[in-house]
C-alpha cells in the first residue's frame, strides 16, 4: 500500500520545474488563466507554451492573465484534506499576482488551521524550488509546521536574474515594478532585471544581446556558493541551452536544467526573455 504523506503540496502554473518533478513528488498544480480575445485559456492545459509564443508574435490582441477562481481552490483544498492532515499551498509573489490572496481566501473558507498559504515572494524557478522542497520534506513524513519552518530561509538565499529584449510586455501588463525607472532612453540597450522581494527591480543595462548573456553568467558566477541553479527562457531555446552549458562549466556544477516560461509569465515577460535562477547554499 502506497504511503500517503501527512501534508499535500499545491502550487500554481507560474512555478517552473524540471519536467519530472511535479508528477514524481505528487505536487498539485493549479492553472492560472490567460484571457485572450474571447478565449479563456488555462495555463498549460488549454494552451501550451509553444502555441502561446507563436500566437503572441502574430496576434494583435493583447492577452491578460487572471488568478484561479476561488471555488477551484476551495474544492481542491477540501478534496486534499480528506486524505491529508494539512495542505501547504505555495504561490507566485503577491506583488505580481492576486493568486496568493485568492488562495488565502479559499483557505479561510475551508480550514485556515489546516491549509497554509505561502507567499513565495518569487516567480518561476523560485516558486518551483519552494514547492519541490516542501514536497520532498512531506515525503519524509514531516508535519506542516516543520516544513514551513524549513522553507522560511529559502527566499533569502534565492537569486533570479533575467535579460529582456524589451520592457514593453512588463509595462503593459503592469508588472514592471521598480524597473519603471528604466523606461525612456532604452533604444539599443538590453535591460538586466532582478526579481527581489517579490518584485521586479532594475539592475543594469548593456548594449547587446550577447553582452546581456555574458552579464547573466557573471552574476551567477559571483553570487556565492550555489545549491541549485537553472536557466529559464521564453521562446529562445538554443540560447538557453548555450547559457546552461556555460553556467555548468563556469560554476562547476553537474546539471543546469533548462525550462521554458509558461503562458502566464510569458504574457508579462514577452518572447526572448532569458534568465538564471539560483539558490545559494545555506
């Protein structure tokens, strides 16, 4: 008989993983929604990343995103609590999406003492790594409070740097945050941004795409001792593979997974984004 962990782990579709992780660890992923013209598309279910980026380049309509309906989360939490003692639900930064607040509302409606909602203060790999860590600890039969304690230090040790071809998508989606200071005078420059404290911050500007990739590599190399590292991209796989290989060689690590940003993050980041995520050693 398969052992059922005391704690179930939930996250949302903005989390990025090595493809094997969610199914292997039993993580439940709740899709956010891309609203595009008359289409209401569940991230990763009704539209794939490949389909999304093709349409994004061709469609004049501007997609918008929305959090999961609260009822979906309420039903999921109730279902999970029939077989688990508790649920830990880890979500994209509350400064970038309303998903965290929706999840908190669902937790209060179901049982706030058993459903614990975590603001990752991050995005993409940062959300995925938190969910993965929680699920791995749940497999060791840890209680919810022990898992939550173990997660508290991870956001502090996280670094996410990314280069964009244009700030247009972040600006029009309202997710540009403190990188607003980069607007104006951006012709012929490539912004380097950082996700820090759950918000997009400007870091620096370089002149060319090649220079931006070299700078990402330098930032990773000087960040400190690395526990985990990965490369993310939006419809630029070959560049991402090259960057992954360079990171592996420069940081002397055995594996640097490459993952593609899904439709919801792609709506706000736009095509051509490439980034490096790291968790520094404790």
